[in-house]
C-alpha cells in the first residue's frame, strides 16, 4: 500500500513539472503566432510537416 501511495505522489509531482513545461511552450507558441499573424492551422502545419517527414525518412 505504501509503495502505491509513493507512486501516486511521484506521478503527481512529475505531472506538475511537465504541466509547467507545456504551459510555457503553449505561451511561447501563442506569442509567436500573434506576432507573426499566423493561423493555428498554419502554425501546426509548419511544426508537423518537418516532423512527419523526418519520421518517415528515418523509418522507411
């Protein structure tokens, strides 16, 4: 039982750290999007296209 409780606390602690990173990344993307007057779709496409191409090149 004690190991389970430790695991829950560890997961909560890690989640709070990663949630902070996600929040910072989101704010940075929003600032860039607003400064460059880019739509969400366009911004998503500029991030996803190279990632998908690199993945396919590495695993083809």
